[in-house]
């Protein structure tokens, strides 16, 4: 069979992936594979050289080593998302927006598999196409079907013939079982998945519609004049301007009252008296974040087109700037609420997530300000905010959050509530910080019961100790049975702290 270069690379890649990941957990194997993948791109001069491409390549490498350092589900998800975007960039190296790169990657997921099938069917067997050979083989389908029908008829009419056919079938069946008795379904599925992944990584199928859109997209707004006849009367630009002035005045007044209330009560005069902070932080924070997103949408609506070029729009811009600044203050109020929550109830995933979301929100508000001031397009907003989103996620994926949470929460157990039941569910890499002696837990329990009298805020300390001890033993057994391909730094350091003097 005469395979072309791409097919050879695909099958070699699939075999390599199967070797690295079959019955292995993610770890060093992922780094080995992707370093080889990037090296292959470098040798074939296929690495992107544009700003967007180099940014994606940097994000890919950082997130890749973050998986080895932190070994967290979050890090792996972020990395695979970045890898997905990077493949989109490889499909069209001149792409200017990560959003368009995502579109290119999505279109490539199916098209690459179709391309693989076409390449296989075009492969040569003794100088002939495999596809043509299979197509000509269709002439045997009808005869085989007729033979099968007569076998059924003859077997039903003659018991001796039926027994003979049954013996033949059983012999053939035993032969198949003997040949495939050592074939593992898991190995086959691993290779099949590896083949799909290799197709996605090797073949290039740029979507022409997305490429054209990316080529024509502009960051700067241009004034457009509608010449076509309208079926319904739209508000004139002046009326839209007046509506915007009225809306932003009212919204600024409402938000000013809310911000003054938050600054006085939340920033400087908040006192916790044992009440539940769920409504204060969770529902309140989510609603405030939602309101900020709606606020950004309102600003974008009024400054989407020709109102940017209206000669008397100065006051509308000032009101929009004030609205953006007030939303930034509202975002800081969310931060303060979150800090109060952490002060009394320690760190958790959602509380960290709020900080990440606020960073992205503030960047979004800044980009909206730049859009209004410099008459930028919606394409500019999506482009810059996509870069910010990827950058923030990649940086945050390089932090060992589980260890940080465990270390922080125990170090603040004398001032904040310690949720042991939840802490016991953190990953193995946090075990060195979760492991406490009975004496330490008894001391923590005394302080916690004095500070938190609410019966709902009670923890079972002996049960926590037993859970952690069992987890330590299970972790030791798992780590010592791991292959070098599944090695990762986070669990290695945890094992070293727990079991190596």
C-alpha cells in the first residue's frame, strides 16, 4: 500500500499516542507528545509567525507545562482549549482573531476526518486505488446475500445439513476467538481515538467563509449609509441620540445610589453577626456581575454604528464614560463582598473564580471605553477580549489552587470557618496541607466551636482525620504503581512531603 506523507504521519502519530496514553493517566506523556508535535511543526516550517500565532504558541507551551506542574482538571481543560484554538490557527496562520480561530478549529473537526477517509481510499494497492477496489467488490454483495438465503432454507429443510453448517460456524467462531482473544477493546478504542486526534492535528482544512470574514474584518468603525428602502420606519439618529441621553442619565443616577449604598455599607461598615452570607455574596454577586454585562451590552448598542460619528454626541460619550466608571466601581464592590466572604468562610473555588471573572470584566469595561473613544468595531472587542480571556485562564491554570486553598484555610482557622467536609474532597496534591495530627485537629475544633456557635457550622473532626489517613494510604499505593509516563510534579512533591523523610 503506497501511503502519502500525511497518511504515514497520521498512523505513526496514532501509534505514538496509543503507546503514550494506553492505560496511563495524563502527565509527562502529554508533554512528550506535544513537544514532538511542536518540533514537527518547527522542522516542517509550519509554525505560525504572526502575532496571533505566536501568542497561541506561547499560551500552548505555558498551559502544557502548567498541566505538569499543577496536574489539575482546570489546567488540563484550559490546555486542551488552547490546543484546539492553536489548531485553528494552523489551519489559517494569518488569522487575526482567536474567535475566528475557534471557528476554523470547529469546522476542521469533521472535515479532517473526511479528508482522512478520502486519502485512505485514494491509497494504492498494486497500482490501483483502494477506493476503486472496494467499489468493484460490491458485485459480490448480491451473490453473498443469495447464498445466505439458501443456507437458511436448506438448514431449515434438512436437520443433518443444519448440524453440518452449525459445526462449520462454530469452528470459524472458535478460530476468530483464538485470533482475537488477546485483543483488548480498550487498546482498540485508544488507537481509534488517537487516529481521530492525529487527523485533527495533521490535516489542514481552512474554512473559506471564515477565512474571508477574517480577511475583511476591520478594527476601526466606518460610517455607513443605508440606501435600500426600509419596510418600517427606524428612529432617526437624532432620536436615538436623545433616547441614549435619557437612558444613560437615569441609569447613572440609579447606579450612583447603588454604589453609594455599597461603599458605605459593604466597603466600610459591614459587620457579620452570624447570619448566612449566601444572599449577600452568592446571589448578590451573581446579580451584580450580570448587571455589569448588561451595562456593557447597552453601551455597545448605542455606539454600534453611526452614532459614533454624530457631531453632537459629546455628552452621550461623557455619560457612557461615567456609566463605565460606575460599573468598574460596582465591580470593586463585588471584590469587597468576596473578600468579606473569604474573611469569614475561607477560600473556595467559586470565590477564586469571582476574582478571575472580575479581572476579565474590568478588562472588558476598559475595552468598551477604548471602543467608544477611538471608534473601534465589535470585531476589535471580540478580538481583544478573547486574548485577555485566554491569557488570564492560562496564567490561572499555572497555580496549584488546591494546595493554596488547603494551606490558606488551615492557616486562618483561628479567624475563619473551616469546612473540613469540603476540604477532604480536594485532590491528592493538597494532602500534605490537609494532613493534620489529632492534637492539631482538637485545637482547631476548640477555636472553631468558640467562634461559630451556629449548630449548622459544625464539623466531624475524628471522621476527617480517618478520611485523610485512608486517602494518604490510597495515594501512596497509586503513586508507587504509576508509570513514568504518568509522572507529574504536583503529586511527586506531595508524595515526597508525605512519605520521604
